[in-house]
C-alpha cells in the first residue's frame, strides 16, 4: 500500500500532476522527489518573474527594456521547466540549484527596493 494520497484514483497518477512526467520504470523514489523539488523551484522562478512583469506593465511608466528583459526571463525559465527530464539527474540537480540561486537574488533585489 502506498503512503501517497492519489485522491481515490486507485494508484493512478492524476493528469497534470508533476509525477505524470515520470517514467516509473526508470526513476527511483529519490529521483522522483528531486525532480518534483526542481519543478517547484522552476515554477517559483517563473511565478516571481511573471509577477514582476505584471507589476511593471501596470506601473505608471512601463520601461520597454525592462518589460523585454522580464518577458525573456519568463520564457527562458518556462522553457527550462518544459524541457526538464526526470531521468537526467545532473539537469535536475542543476535546476534545483539554479532556481534556488535565482529566487534568492530576486528576493534580495525586492528587499533592496523596499
């Protein structure tokens, strides 16, 4: 019996779940967890950049260069998320580390503006 709540799906993975992209025959439990953490980190970065983009768009004088840079950042991190392969342990580890660094930098930048 699994400790994972599958929402009454009888062990099936729900569509849209982070786990839906995993190949159970090739990914260990540790790899699946690392992949899930990496995906959440990448989503957090995308979300932070998306929020900044919306904030700048709605500001009194949106700067086109800032809007372009933020749009490029959203696209870059979204592509990285889309192409992350759960079987590539090095890419998963790099995604975890890079997203953690990026979030820390974004938080520091926000703190410096306050």
